[in-house]
C-alpha cells in the first residue's frame, strides 16, 4: 500500500468518526433536552404546590383570625366584592386590617403574574384563575390606594380592567 492509500483510508476513518461523533452528540443533546424539560416540569409542579400552600395558609389564617374574618364577613354582608363602596362603611381599624389583607392578596397575584411572565404559570391558569380574580380585586386595590406595584403588574391590572 502506498502512502496515498493510507491517506485515503485515514480520510474514510476520519469521516466515519465525525459521523459517529455527531450521532452521539445529537443523542446526548436530545437526552439533555428531555432532562431539562423534566426539570422544568418539576419546578413548575413545585411552584404550583408552594403557591397553593401559601394561598391556603393565608385563607386559613384569615378564617381563623378574630381580626380579619369579621371584617371580611361584614364586607360580604354589605355587598362586597360586587359593591366596593362597602369599604367606606368600615371603621378605621377594620379598614386598616382589610388593607393589610389586600396587600397580601396583591402580593400573591403579583407573584402569580411574575410566574406567568417567566413561564411558570400555564396559560390555562392565567385565563381561568388569574384574570378573573385580578379583575375582581382591582377595584378594591384602587379604592384602598394599593396601586404602587411592579410596573408590569400595574399595566396588566389596567389592561384587564379595560376588558
């Protein structure tokens, strides 16, 4: 065999090596992509669980509270949340307690919007839960002067109120 023959064989072996390497790398990339997607799904599930736990804890504390539960009950009897004017019938202590409760609510929904913006809240939850609740709470936040929030969340509140 001549040096040229050896060179041709080396070229074939080199080309086969490149093909095998590319096949191997494509499989590794596919596996990595699958692992990243599984990690994203797990993070999403954990986020949903933490959000659910936080909201449940907040609601249980409100229901058990001798301070906020009577205020919520009173407002409900006065036609709230459909009639935001019911807020004007609270005394200053009740209004202050309810305002703090609404700050917690607003922080929760702002967090949900942040998660939606970053892909951790699916479109269905955004459409079926977030939009309706924020539309319902926006007049309350406005009446209580609670619109000093993240700019993108405030823009979303305004957008949802227009619809």
